C-alpha cells in the first residue's frame, strides 16, 4: 500500500509500555525481574524508547562501507613476510600489519611490490629504533608506524630504554610521520571492564597530548593521525557501543587540545575468552566479535586464527580467519551501509552510558596525577586485577559460559599432543620498573588441570 497507516495508531509512551509489562508480571517486581546490572555498572532495561532522548543522537563519524580486512604477519625474514603479504592481498586482505621481530629487517624489502596508493600497511616493531624507522619507512598516509611507548610500559613493566630516551624517540617519530597510536588491547586481554578500557585509553592518550602540546605546532596538531587499537570481546552490543563511545570520547579530548578530532580504530578479537579445547568454537567467537567491530565502526579488523593459541602460524588457520572477514563483507553485506548502529535506541543509550562512566573514571585519574602516575603507583593494575578476578569467579561458577570448556565439554577431546606452542601465561622473572598489566585467558587454570589428567 502506498498510504501509510501509522497515523491511525496512537503512539505508545515508554511509561505505558512499562505499565503494561508490570501488569503482565502479575506481582513480580519489574526491576528485580527484568533489569540486570553489568560489571560496567550499567542497568540494562528490557526495552528502550524514543522518548528517552531529548534530542536525536549525533551521526557517527565512522564509515562502515570503508572497513578494511587486515592480516597480521610476524616478520622474521623480510622476503618470506613480503611473499606472504602479497599472497594475503591477492586473497582478499587490503591491509597488512607487519610485526617486526628483528632490527635487521629491511623495510624496503618488506614492502616490495605492495601498492601503497591503494593498499595500507602498519609497521610494528618489538624494539624502538626511531632513526631506522624514519630512514626506512615511506612517509605515506597509507603507512602507519605503530609505536606506543606508554603501552609498552604498561604491557612489559619497562620502557624500551628509559623515560627520557623513549620520549625523545617518540617525539621524533610523531614529528616525522604525524601519527599517534594508543593500544587498548592489553587492558581488555587483562580483564578490564569496557568502562575501564575506555577510561584508561583516554587517559593514556591524554598523557601523549599533554606531552606533545608544546612539541607540535598548530598545523601539525590539526593534521595528527590518531589511531586506537582495541580488542573486542563477546558482549555483542556492548562492544559495538564501546567502539562508538571511544570516538565520542576522543573527539571531546581532542577539542581541548585543538587536535584533529577524527581518529581511526583498528580492532581484533579478544584473547581472554579463547580456548584450546573445543577450539572450533573460537571461530564462532571471533565471527561475532568481528561483527561487533564492523558494526561499531572499526576502520580495520584483524581476525585471529581459531588455532592461534596452540599452533604456529599456518596457511589453513590464517585463510579461514581471513575468509570469515570476506564472508562478513561480501556475503553478509556489512560494507553496504554507513553507521548501521546509529538510531538503535539500545545501542545509542549504551554508547552514552559507557562514555559517561568512562569519563568519570578519567576525571578521577587526572585529579590524582594522571595515567602514568597511577600506573607507576600500581593503581591501574590493581583495578584491572579486581575486575579480572570478578570475571574469573563468574567463569569458575559457570555463570560466564565458554561453551565446550566450562559448559558441555567434550571429554574425548585430547590436546596434550596437539600443542605446538605454549598457550598459557608464562611469567618471566626479571626486574621491572613497574608491575606490568598481565594478560591472561579465563580458561587457563581449567585447561592446565584437564591436560594433566589426559
């Protein structure tokens, strides 16, 4: 029919809906029965309504039609990594992250035959050598030199060299390439809540902006290419909202420093909920996590192979991981609509709540000396460990379910002879400047116990 019938029906307010639900509950308490509280301190309601918004939410700045399929390649030899990258690009990837493990690697050999006019590349190094990076990396908007000295400190407990030298090299890299990278993956993989991830990521970025305020001129600030790197967990809608909230928080912070308010976000599935038993379920987990990343507005998505925990890099696992993204893009059509989560009352409200709660933690951090001070005092680590312990307790009690691991395990599944590499947290005894933020999977203790019984 061409004539709309909507005008013949009266609008129903959220109050009317709630009254109807309360009546149908037949005496049961609405709040106790239908509202659940998350570890992010957010009360999730059974429905959301337009009359909860005084104004329409702003349109997101992300472009879901432009998201890129990323491939991570660990570089031990330039020629082999280059061959692998060209093959991945031929098979559907359009962004490569080269993680360089040696200072002897030639970046020119690494990038040979990769068309930087149409494809994009990220260079990440285990060591920090600004002079070599500046000399060898092309100064192109499609080449990102991923260096995060504060992220390295949080993850390892030490600077690359020391505070002064790291900041000097950091300044040189930012001045040369005009790029700023902030890694939030460590916080998620260590068990931080989404609100903590956002707050710590924002405070992390604030440390850089505060330092660069007198280093960069006005034009350099306006052109600064800012990139956040996040890990995405299994809470489907919340993870969409997390990425959207990150953009909003960055825009607010950037305005305070008169810096470019746009940012790029790369996303990868969380390691925290991955398992070695019933490992094919990892494919389901990574698929929904990649969907959250795309629908939340990530610019680049790197998938993780289902067997990455216990197998060395292999062609089959990486092909399956890449094909998952190709299916999401080309068969699920997740590149046909920009900002698909915009206007969904539930996601819009979650985005606002996550951003507001994160901003509250951020302000507390700044009032107590800032992110670095709190990191050196161990406050950040303690807060994350407290959140991780609560999540671990839920896993142990089976209220947080990992199918095939703590719920409905296949006892015929044996893994002892299938481990090519160590899938468990390995604590190295070494002197550190601060306590590192430890990344640990939920299933580790259960898996170790089960392996011993095989």
